[in-house]
């Protein structure tokens, strides 16, 4: 084990942009079994930013150099560590990511956000377009195109095809012996209260952790704010 993570635990959350991964990471901070991190929110675009201990797989610090030399996180030794990643950069140094995110740990859990229907994917795609408006977002996109890990036209114009290829790549990176839960982001966050209740129960059972009762209301508020963001963006355009 290069990272000496025996007896340490990680919860990986893998998701496409717009699927609510950062919001979900923020919710996880309320669980007593989870190591807490700083959260920053931008109400104008309903974006959540969870403080990270390391670089995501698509960032140039790891795509254009040796990730083993720059990834120097300080993980919590007692609680579950949450690690969020789009997984866009997994094809670069894939063996590294398999070890770093899964095999190097004593215990792992993985939640993958995956739209089951085109309607679900189209909705999260709309959210991504509404939210990825910063200069930093455009620069990150250009860097991924240069690094060959973002097929721009496919990602934005043929998302169903893009998601299928991305999911296959994620599954090729995650070791088969590690557990995983697939969650449709629209069923969890954006459809209705009943779907949210059902999915929160699945998440709770998979994690083996009690979900706070206030999550239902927090998701409902998040759903309304995101729909308002889409409506306002369409109106503005």
C-alpha cells in the first residue's frame, strides 16, 4: 500500500456535472460517521463547493504530471472520508486512480449518480449549463479538451451517448470487488417528494447510517431553487 491507508475508510461519490454531487457531499457532512469539511455555497447559481484534500482526476495538476507526487491529502483516521470526483480524468493514469480511490483503503463505499432516462439526463444537463458559467469553469473545460478527456460536442450535444461511455469508463476503473450504489440524481433530488424519500432510504441502507429527518426538506428546497434557476435562465436567454 503506497498510501498506508490501512484501517481508514473512504466514501467515493462519482457524478457528471449538474447531477448534484457537491450538494450531496454537503448533506453528508451532517452524518456523525463522516469527517466534516468546509462548505461554500453560491446562491446565484445554486452551487455548492466542498473543500477538498486533493485534486480531482480531471485537474491539470494530476493530468499533466505524476499524480503520486502531488496527491498528498491528510485523511481522517477515524471517520469516513468523503471524496467527490467527476471521474473525467480516470483514463489518464487509470491504474493510479483504481489504487488511490479504492484498493489503497481498508474500507470503501461508492455512490455513482447515473441517470436512468433521457429526461433525467437532459434535466441535469440543463443544470450544468446554468451553473458552469465562471471563467474557471471555461478554463477547466478547455484544459480537459486539450488533455483529451472531454469530447465537447458529445458531452453537450449527445449526452446519452456521452454518459454511456463515461459509465463504462467508471466501471472499468472501480474494482469489481468493491461495493457500489447507483442513484438516479433526478429520483434523489429533482422529481418529487416520494422519489426523494425512496432514494434517501436506499442511501441510508447502503451507507449503514441514519439519515437526518431534515434531509427531506433540504432536498425539497434544493429542488425548488434549481427549478427556479432553470426558469430564470430560460427567461433571461
